[in-house]
C-alpha cells in the first residue's frame, strides 16, 4: 500500500507518542494508528473511499493529545531520495 498521509503528535516516549498513517492500494483505504514507539500498540481501519478514511484520521487526531504535525511531504521526499540513489 502507498502512503498518502502521515501524522505525528509531536510527543516522544512510549506513553505519549501517537502516529497515524493514511494508506491506499487504489481500491481500499486504510488508516493505521499507533500508540507508543515502534513496538507500540496498533489499530487499523479499512474504508471504501478516501473521504471516509480522512474523516477517521481527523477523529483520531482530535481525540489524542499533542501538537499534530503533518509529515506527509517529508516522507515523500525521503522516499523519492531513496529511489534516486
């Protein structure tokens, strides 16, 4: 699945960190959320369209503390850099 969006709540640490991904394979849209670091607890939700998936992203951000940062462009740039090297 391709990453269409990536957000982080700006907090460090196992208890405070939250991450959200918006993914799609062209048919299915998936929202993945993680509480904690790399080994944190994850949830995922599947949706038939982008609008419904983005609505879930918004709900997840509103219900979690922190100053949410959109990392989507940074992730795309890093992905493009890796492909060209």
